[in-house]
C-alpha cells in the first residue's frame, strides 16, 4: 500500500461513492486532532482510509456502496467499525482497541465528543508497518521459519473458528462468480468481454465439478467463520510472531467459507508475487499439520484460487475509481494482472508423480522441496514424506523422536502403504505428487511406479547417491527435523541390497543447484511455464 503524508484526494467521480467525507478526512489528517506536531500519514484502500498518528492508527470506512460491501450510511459504517473490533480481537487483541465516533459540536469535529455523530473510526495500536508480509516479501525476507509460523497461525485460526452452514457457503461461490462477472463488465476497457465470458464459463464449470465435494466438506465441518481476507498485507510479524489482522467484518457470508478457500487467498497472493516456492511450502506445511481429508479437497483449489484472484481484480478496479490518477494507473494494472491469473488458475494441467529415493543423508527432502513448485498446477505438487507420515501414524509431533520399534518392518510397511494411499487421493484430485522416502528395495519402487500407472499420470523416479562419509556428516548436522536417522542408521542402510535401480541417478555430492537443474532438465521443467526459481 502506498503511504503518503497529508495527501488529500479530491472526491472521486465514481458511482460507488455515496457521500463526501473530505471534512472528516481533513480532520483526521490534522496533527492537532491527535495532539501531535508531526504529519499524519495516510493509506488508501478501496474500502477505507487509514491514518497513522504517532502510536495510534485510525481507520475510516469509506462511504461506498459495492455489491459486495455496503458502507453507504453513518450507521452502517459505525456497525462495521464495532464489528471489526469484535472480529479482529480474536486474531490480534493487542492491536484492536475500540470503535470511536467522530462528533460535531460548536467547536467543530471531535473524537468521541458530545455532539451528533458524523462518522466512525476504528482505533488501533500502531505496529511496525514494515513487518507486514507484503513489505517483507518486497525485501525477500520471508524465510522458512516465518512460513512455518504463518501456517501455524492460519491453522490455529481455522481450528478455533466456529463451524457454519456448509451448503450456503458453497452456494455463495456461485454468487461470487456472477458478481465478479457483473463487476468486470462495468470496466470493458480493463476486461474485454470475450475474456470475461471465458473466465466465467470456466469458473462455472469448475464450480459444477466441485459442488458435491464442497457439500461433503461442509458436512464434515470444514466450512467455518474464517478470517476471509488472508492476503499478505493482512499478516504481520508483531512481537516476533506471525499475527493475522484486518479480518472481514462487513459481511458474515464472505467470511463464512471452506478453510481451504480461506487459505487460498494467501496462496494466490504469494503465487501472484512470483513467490512460488513460498506458496508451495505453505500448502504442504498446512497439509502436513491438518486433516488428511484436505487432500481430496484439493480438487477445489483451482476454483478457490481463481475466485480469489478474480476478487482481487474486481477490488483493484474498484480502487482505481477512488484513487488519484497516479495510483489509479497502478490499480488498473493490478486488476489486469489478477484477471489473467484468475484465468490461468483454471487451465487444466495433467498431474504427474515424482518419486525421490536414496539412503538417509542424500538430500531427498531438499530436492523434493525444490521440485514441487514446478510440478503440475499452482501452487505445485503435494509432498508426501515418509518421515512425516511415520510421525503422524505414531500421533506425535514431527520433530519428536521415535523409538526403534517404530521402524520395524510392519511399521515401515504401514508408512509406505500410507504414502501410496495418499498419493492416490492427491492424484485423483488432480494434483501432482512428490514421494520422498528411502525406497531401498525394488518392490517398493515398483509400487511407486504403479501409483502413477493407476492414475494415468506421468512418472519420474530419482535416486540420490553419495559416499557413506557424506551421508554420515549430513545426518549428524540435522536439527529440528522430522527424520530420526542418525549415523548408525546410515551405516545399517549402507549394507542394504538395493536391487536394480532404474530411476534417474543423481550425484548428491554436487552443489544443490546443479542437482536441481539436472532434475528439472530431466523433467523438462526448466521454468518453461514462467515459474520463478527464486520464488
């Protein structure tokens, strides 16, 4: 979001704006209002204007009326402010303070005065704006540990969110498709009619295909009162932890959705920014920690991603109507980009299965994480890792150590059976899959190949190999990892009869980028579809 200092925007000539708020805006922009001398900063969005004054933030709802948001009266804006504080106190109680009326008296406008109420603001505690994820993304400062923290925050919000009516939420998706279509047709210069028709037709077809699945997910309790607006600007690092804020407050139906639809906003935003690795890592970490039932639910993810991108296109177009010319130009470019993304998310991509085998310490998981963003449809392949499935079967945390009994032949059979079963589900949902396991014997490797054959998916197997001292050194240096393998395990594995290995062999002693490049070359995936190696 662009930040400007005491920037006044003239009343826009847009049909969605229903009242002149310039007097209130001038009042909130005045340092005297806040008992300060330094300039007040201003941030504009399609639905609000945010004022940064010292250690406080004041959020004024715009007097606008959209099909998806009606803030046309003072009463509506007041209720929206009160509801915003109520809803977001569940996510970030340390930020949200209260809803404050702006009143008029003989001396002019006042915050919480005795006169008639002319508007309302949300009062918040100010935090470091450079800690929002969009700013961190601009600085390439979103690391793996932060991604894990973000997923933990999102998953925790989903687990505690109240369950809602699934059928109504499912039908809402079709309504969003229609609303988006109507909004796009209001801006033919941005969205050519033939492109609108193509997007709407593809979205409706995807909705029809997923309808029964979505109804069943609703019955299973996966439709909840979610955050509803989970993009990068609405997540910040505050006091060292990922914090969700600015949840939807103006429409319960928008915030009531499938939890994967809620997650899809974050995935879409990361993907749009070219942070493909980040998006894939978020999806897989969520799947590793959440219900197994979400694997089948991934069949709806292209629809979810497309609707999220289409909504951003619509909102960016709406924002352009209330912005100064320079900002409006950028918003129109955003609208076009999101619109194109919404169309691409619905393009079918044949799924494929990639199996990565090798003894402990050869770098299987590192390669799996590197390849997954390039495989299949956005946001890349589902990674099924034997170490994680073993911990899930034991009912313990990923980094908690297991006893040797958990590695008995029967336990290992159960782990490999789980990998096969989950791969079947993910492939049936249209997702590509990466299997990450030792695959130390020929029958196990044949089973992996058979999974792809059953699904009609392409298959590629990789075998990583390295000298024993290299593998010993690597397992000895592991920290906070799902693998329990140590030097003794590696030495035991070194004596295995591996049988004939027909999978593509990769030298695990090469630099990581060289290994990844060779694997991508073998897969004919050398960024051919524009996906970013750095993302």
